[in-house]
């Protein structure tokens, strides 16, 4: 089974990750994270499978994150509440998110992709 690759085409990190997947001839389905953001339930599942804290799924360097003062909103939020916030706007989600249904990576680091997807 191929990977699901949530990305934003204007994102430099996403472009690097896509290039890496293409160079390694890895089969994937790409989903535009802003046009089709994952649902709250999907995000909760991705968070659980990633083994990462839910806060790692936020695009903390994004303009929307700062404008909406998300940092304060999620300080004491539950995973469910954070997933709802993330699902409300794909620009709030750190990208790319890559998954095979079992493992999940957030962002792009070549070492992590090599360990996870080769």
C-alpha cells in the first residue's frame, strides 16, 4: 500500500519531501492539506499513531497560528480540542504529514523519511 501525503504545494518543506518520495520511487497519494484538511477524527488517529505530542502538529511558524493566538488556546487543550482546531484550517497544520496507516511523520527530515519510508 502506498503512502498518504498531506501537503501544501507552495511549502518549501513539502516540495523537498515530495522530491524525496519521487526520487525513491515511493508510491503515494497526495492530498492538498488546505483544500482537503484531515478531519478531527483523522487528526486524532494521526496524532495517536505518530507518538508525538499533539502540539507538534501545529504550524507554529505560520501567520494564522500567530494571528489567531493559537499558542494560548492550546495551552490546556485536550487532544480532541486540538484536533478540532487543526481540522478547522489546513494552514494551522504542520506539513507535510506522511502516513502508511500505521506510522506517521510530520514535517520533513531526510533521516526520518529514510528510517520510516524506505
